[in-house]
């Protein structure tokens, strides 16, 4: 009885190893195509010349994901050696790399909706605007909900909702309101200049919304 169960376990383990090896080979094959697609998106996010590589390292034992572990390697230039993404990329670069990866996955998987929670973190100016433009382009095929504090990103949405948090005698509440055109201009101007909204900020907000 024990011997039969041991043989069955061994058979299952062999099957798992076989399937895991097949999965590993497919991952390696797909990663080349994925890297090419992501590099195309990089050019839209001011990451021209950056390199990314998905390296699958085989392990001796099976894990929850198969028989390999993934290491994402990155280099901001072909003159710099590839290194683990977490060790070499800045906060702004990580945000854009993640957006590029999600953009490709969303297109391949036909996702109906994707939510970004401050994916523009660590960026500003032209880079933030390029993120907004990419999200706008993505909405041609999928719905995007983006939580942001940046005017360059908020201005690219078809609709703008403001989240208001209040605290009354220790009781906190959150309200979400849809902004109409004039309110949206004021909100984006506030994102630019803070509480004291200047004429310059209003003009910038109107320009961003064109």
C-alpha cells in the first residue's frame, strides 16, 4: 500500500517536472517577443535606448510557478550592463517600465478594464505627459481607471472624478464626485499650483485639456 502510494507520488512528480520544463521553454520563447513589444513602448515613454530582459533561471526543485524563477534585468543604455531592475532603475523609470509591461499584457490578454494606482509616481513634466498620452492611446481598446496627482495625466482622461476625504469628529468618509468642464479646469489648475490657483495655472490647465 505504502509502496503503491510512493510510486504514484513519484509518477506525479515526474509529470510535474515534465510540464514545468515545457512551461519554462514556452516562457523563454515568448519573452523575446515580449521584450521587443515593450521596447516599442519605451520610445513613447522617453526610455529610448533602454534595454529589458526577462531571464528565467532554472531551479533544482519545483516551486509554485514551475521549475524556474524570473529575474527582470534592465539597463538605461546599451553602454551599461544589464542589472536586476530593482537595483538599477529609478522610481520614475520603474513606473514607466511597469506601465509599458502592463500596456503589452493588456493588449495581448484583451482585458476590459485596468486600474492604475499612481503608476506615474516619481515622474513629472514631459515624462508625466508621455504617460498620459500612452494611457489615452490604450483607451482605444480598453477602459482605464487611473488614480493620479499629476495634472499631465488627469487631463488626458475622458472623465475626471475627484476623491474627497473628510474627517468629522473622528469619523472619516470618502466621497467621489464627477467634475464638469469648469470644475475640471479648476482642479487641474490646483494640481499645478496648489491651493492658490494662479492665472498661469488656469491657462496651463485649459491648454492641457485641449
